[in-house]
């Protein structure tokens, strides 16, 4: 099987930012906690490869740690969505048409009525802002997404004869869901996972831009954009780097998702939109 | 009228058709038969000029002196629907779900610019009445989902014949329909051919259908046209060995032992299963559908019992209850005196196995055959001699022990039904429920599987419940037959008696509607 | 059709009830003592007691919920603790910025996406299709608030076509108000239009594979006619779902992008509410946002039934 070109480009971009985030755990070119007003707004080149911001902090270092924040938030949020959403969706499909299915799906619809931002607002209002809030808000929003995908794909599998055969063998619905359904929808979940990952990056950027995400002094791409906004019209370059990081990461993840979809099963094009 | 000569077709590097030559004559029905993948449909789509983009053709398709292969797309649009009409196999999806049937028939007239909007609607209504959908019974402002499968196929026919084309191509037009509906649609097609003097190309896998309708028969295999000629001579004295083999396979009846006189193995008493139906208003009580209505019967040990009936008669619901998947509201089922319920013990469950219709959805695509064959031991625990048992079950069903390491997609449809049989056999059951188990198979493969079933029954004293809509097959392989209609068993008796002297009017209607292969 | 609408209306009411319970629980139950939470650590016991009685915290939870929900129904959203004015008055001005902005963006996104998606589907596999898909891929990846900044730089600062920010109010007339909302709406619409165009394209392509398109072609329709007359409406069905979902993204996006354009919308109000711990404002605005999303979902359901006759009978 040929690896689709999107997959290669996507994996390369994603891998690049993932590597930057990992490296930032033990090495950054400069410290980002110290403020150096004298060295503020240094142009790219020299000691600061990408220059410094309005407080004199090294942009490259900020971006590396920002990658860590963004990726961690989005990844954990996808984890929450899969861990809670997939079992719910499988359970709903296994008990199709019963009150349990109805309650689960109506619950799903209810969460859909709360955009991530609104959940973040609610949590922040009672618990104060933090990166954890962003994780929770995006993660909660991911739950119904994965539940729906899992339920939809599982429903079409439940009509297959091999499921009937398993039931004739006396297997329980939970066992069938784990043994027969889950492995057959895993491809779909991986593809949806990359899509939610990329949406998570964007959502995290939006939340930290309005101050509902990671708090100072932790650098994050969204807040770097917010901080550069007042200087944007005199110094637009400052906003280009974080924006570029967001765009390339999201682009990479989306390309990877498309590529995976083509690689794993061309029929998935229909199931995921 | 249409003359296909030396038509070859390739898609990419795959040859699909090779040197196909065939002619269609006015007021004649040409039956094009062959097994799946033989190139029947591609021949039809070549005439219509609706082949996939990647297709490349050589040869010629002449219609009224013009070669349709060379005809530009604009001109083809004017020919399609006007001079040549076509209907397809699947009436459930062939109509646009969001347009009324009247509008869809009228569109044929409008698109060819032959009638004003009002006039087109009028002609559409007349055409619908002509194909058996009179406005007082089925108004043209209905949507497709409000119609039955047979009615939808009538709408498709109305769209195709609204402009009285000179050629009509029908690709498996009745394959998705019940036998009584099939008979009505075939009669309708026959009438239209006579009234309009159309040439009809009837594509089907069912030799019995062609034998009853066609004036001429053409036989295809692997993209080649093996023979074509007058129907009678092709059926009685086929030129090609393959045609003879097809005919023999269609009429095949495996050798079976005399019916046993043992004790009942499965007893169904007063079985009733009721489904709630949609509420009329949010506050009215739900209605009820008695899917299985006080059904009682026995199957003796070693017997083959046939269950026939049309879709929606309650066969599937009854089967699910017998397999212990759904509970009954009333009545009881016992297998060797042990009650059959959704939570019956492992011993009872293992005594009963099942083979389904669709060989492509019967197995988890991610499991190897060895794992598939292990599944029946889920409740009882894996026996120590499992590898031996797997080897034996595979050998018994005509496969080889090495097949245990393969995945289902590595097998053909017929081989997959053998795997399904192996899965049923491995737990050494008493009863095997064969739920349309040979219905999806090509006629030659079907004959082999029927032989295998008869052989296994004799060897292991198996009892079969043989559920099918195909009356010919039921007649060939069962000792007794039950006829089911609207949730009730309307007639039961020895199979030959049922087929020779049916008592119930419904049984008679079914038998009258079933096409018979008339060879000699 | 009426029965269908009645069923959906019933489910709309149930959703609102459930959503209001969730909001009430988060705001009024989880923090424990709402009054001391709002006033912070240094509040005097007297002030807390006064606020407690003002909020009706001495009453039971059920009574408080009923009073709050009943008030919402009659347009009484309570009094803002920090502004000392009825929340209803505060919200009324702000929502006339945020809601039109979200709707404006929704209309823009739909108007751009449907033709583009249809075009890409008609040209599938050709260079133009790959080009369009590449642009949409990029469009999805661009954060809308940063795109907003770019738009200001281009169309308000370099070329002075649109105002850089602020809102003159609807009393200044429809034209100037719409002018102020245009750049934010475009910024919001771009990513959503990209998503929608992709959905539209794949939906049309999938519909083109349907049996009834083959039937239509056999009737003599050209490929273009088959797309226009049969594929378009059927392809709209999944697209409608996405449009419905997008409204909630757009509303949330509107709240964020108000910061870029200094628009006096709900976003400013709610963020001030959060910093000042004015839970009454937060609670009401959140409920209002959720109400808007649920109502749009309801409207999409009705639109579904208009497009697809199969749904009308349920």
C-alpha cells in the first residue's frame, strides 16, 4: 500500500512540533521567566534566533514551551473524549432503541448545546482561569463527538451477521462491543482523534487568547497572540510566529487525518465528515 | 435494432468484456444470463454510454445506423430515456427520496422537451396508471418512501417507458423483490413489450425467469458471450457446455435419505412475539404488530424442515426466537426438552447453530478462521482438542486445515459459506438453522453447498431448519415445508404434498408466482 | 409535518430545562456559598449577609431554581451585583451585537461554502478541485482572531475601507452598523466556510454515486443536470447538520473576536463578569447563549424536514 503524500507532510509537521514540545521539557535556548526590558523587541537573528517580545523574552523558547502547552491541552482533551465518549457510544449502540440509548444520546445533544467556550466560561467563573480549565472544557466537548462517531459506526456493525453469530454463541453485548465492534471502528476513531486534536489546538489558542487558558508566566501560543495584538500594527512580525505555529500544527494534523483516512480505509471518507 | 459487435471493455488493466456480439430485435425479449461478475451489467451500461470514467471500449454498438460508442455526450443524453430506457435492480434506492414520484416521471418528458409542465404531469399520471399505479390508489404526489418495493419498481418502469422508447434494458429488475411481486412486474414488462413493440434486454442471474419470459437467450461467462439463440433451443439443447452446467445446477436436487420418524427435537408451542409500533400522536398508546402470532410446530431429529414466506412475514423474528436471541411474549420453545430462552445454559445453546445468508458479513474481518471457529465455545470453555476439531470441521466442509490461519477476505463467497458451516459444525450441534444460507450464491456454487448439506446431514444425523424465499431450493432439500404469512403458519405438510396439492390460497398464489425452469 | 414540529418543540423545551439545571448547578451549587465566593476573602459578614438575602440564598435550592428560571421566562434576569442594574438591560444591548455578528458570519459562510463545494465536486479530481481543497485546508487551520487582526491591518489600516474596530450602534443606521460588523464576520466565516465547503463537496460526491443519480442519467439528464436537479438537495441534508453545529462555534467565535475589534458584545460583558465574580451576569449570559444554540438546533431540525420528506412522518 502506498503512503499518501498528505500523510507524509502531515506527520512531518506534527512530528516537528511534537519534537519541539518534548525538547522544551529539558532545553530551551533561553529562559522565558526572566524579563529583560532592555532587550525587548529584538529583531530575529543573533543571540535570539526569532527575536524577543515586548518583555525581552526569547520568542523561540516561548514558542517551544507554547507548543508543549497547546499539544498537552489538546491531547489530554482528546484522551478525555475517547475515554468517556467511546464507551458511551458503544453502550448506546449495543442497547439501541432502549431508554438507555435515548438518555445517552439526549445527554450528548445537551453537551452539544454548550460550546467549549461556554464550558470554559462556566468553569472559570467558579474555579478561576487555568490550563486545566481549557483541558476540561475542550475534553467535555469532545465526549459527545466521540460518542456519536462510535455509536454511528457501531450501529452499522450491529446489523452484520457476525454479531448475530457471536450472540448465538452466547456472548454478552459488552463482550461483543469490546471484541467485535471496537477493533472494527478503531480506524475511524484514530481519524476522528486527529481531527479533534487539531480542533483542540485551535480551541486552546482561542481560550488562552481571551485569558481562559494557561495563565502567565506559562507561555502559550494564544496568549502570545493576545500580547502581540497591541503592537500588531507597528510590529506585525511578532504575531506571525505564534500564528504560523498554530496554522502549521493544525494543518499538519488535518493532513495526517486525511492521509490516515485514505490509507486505512477509503470507505471511511463517507463515515467521517 | 441494436447491434453490438465485437465489444471489448477494459477498466484500467482489467479486461471486463471480450468480443461481445449481441443484437436486440423489436417486440422481442432477450434474456442475458450469467453468474455474478460475468459482465452482464457492463454490457448494458456500454449501450447506455454510462460506463465508469476509466472504462475503454473497442468494437461497435449500432443503433439505427449510428455507432453509440462514437456518439457525442449531448446526443447520447437525447437518446437515453427517449429511445433507450433502463431500469435497475434496487428499487429502494433508485428513486430520488426528496422528489415526488409524479415529478420524477414527468422529468423524463420535461428533460426531452416533449411536453409543457402541465402536460408532462398529465402524461406522467397516465404512465403511472399504465404501470399499475392509478392516481386514486397511489397519487403522483407521493414520495418514494411511502411506497413498497414493488410499487417503486413500477415507478422506475414508468420513468423508463414514459416516452415509449424502442429499447428497454432491465438489469435484474426483480431480484430484490418478493416472488409474487416479481411475477407482477414480469407480467407488466411482458405487456409493455407487446403493446409498444419494444426490444427488451432482460438481465438476470435467474434461469427460471428467462425461461418463462425470453424469446432469445444469451449466456455470458467471464466477460465473454458464450452463446445466444432462440430460448427454446438454448434451454433444451444448449450449444455450450457451460450453459448445460448452469441448467443442471439450477435444477439440481441433492440425493437425500428417506425422512426420519424420530422424536421431536425442536418444539415450538404457541410462540408469539409482539412489537410496539409508532404512536399516532405523542399521547396515544403505541400500536402493536404481532410479528409472530401463535406459531406451533415440531422438527423431528434428523429432519429437514423448510420455512417459506415473503419478506415481512415474521420468518426472521421467529428465527431469532428459536436461536434464543429474543424472548417470546407468549408460548414456549424447547430443544431436546430443554427450554430455549435468551439466557439458556451453554449446553442448550451449543446444540443449535446457525448459518446466515450473506457470506460477506458473517465473519469479523479482523479475525482469522481459527478464531472464528473458536467462538461457539465461548460459554462452554475451549475444548482441549480444539486444533483437531478445527481441522476436522474444515475438512468436513471441503476446506483444508491450513485455511485456519487465513482471514475471511481470502476466500470466495462459496468458500465463506463453507467456513460458516464449519463454525456451525464444530460444536457438534443437533440443529442447524439455515437462514437463506444459499440465497446469495451463484447457481453452481449453490448446488455444491446443497450437496454438502445433504452429505453432512447423513453423516452426523443433523436436523435442519431451512429458511428460504426460494421455493425450488426448498422443494429440493426438505422433508416437510411450512408456509408463513403475516406472522402465522398457514400451511404445513410433507414438501411434495405442499408443492403438488397446495391447500391454502396463499400457498397456491406463491407457487403460481414462482418462476419455473422449463427445460425439457 | 405539524406533528413533527410539535415533537421537536417538545424536545426543545426539555433541552432548555435540562440546560438550565446544568447552568444553575454549576453556578449556584458547586461554589458552595455563592455570596462569599462573589465577595472574595475580605468581605465583611454583614455584606455577605446582605448579598445572601439579595440573592435569595436563604431559600432552598428548589425555590431558588424556580425563582431564577421563572424570572428568565418573564425577562427578569436579576440585578448585576457590580453594575447595580438589571442584567436584562445589560444583555439586551450586547446581544444586539453578538447575535447579528454570528448570523452575519453564518450567512457569509453558507453563501461562500455551498457554491465552492459544489464547484469542487463538479470538478473532482481536476487541478481546480485540488486547488480549492488546498485553500480550504489552510482556511481551517487559521485561527479566526488572528485572521481578524490581519484583516484590520489590510482593510482598515493600509486601505481605509472598513473601521478598525468599535461599533456605532444600530441607532447610527443599518449601513454603518453592518460596516462595523463586516470584517469580524469575514474573519469568523473563513474557517467555517472552509469546513462547510469540504462537507458540501464530499456530500455531493457521495450523492453522485447514489443509485438515483444513475436512474436520472438513464432518463437522459446530463451530468450537470443530474447534479443540479437531484444531487444538490440530497447533498444538503448532511450539510444542514454541519450548519447547525457551526452556529454554536460562530457564537463562541463571535465572543472571542469581539476582543479583536473592540465590539461591545456579550463577550466583553461576560469576561468582566468573570473577573469581577459577578455570577449573576455570567449565569444569565451563559443561559442565553445556550438558549440561542438550542433554538438554532431546533430550526435546523425543521429545515431538515422541509428538505427531506422522509423525516416529516416521525
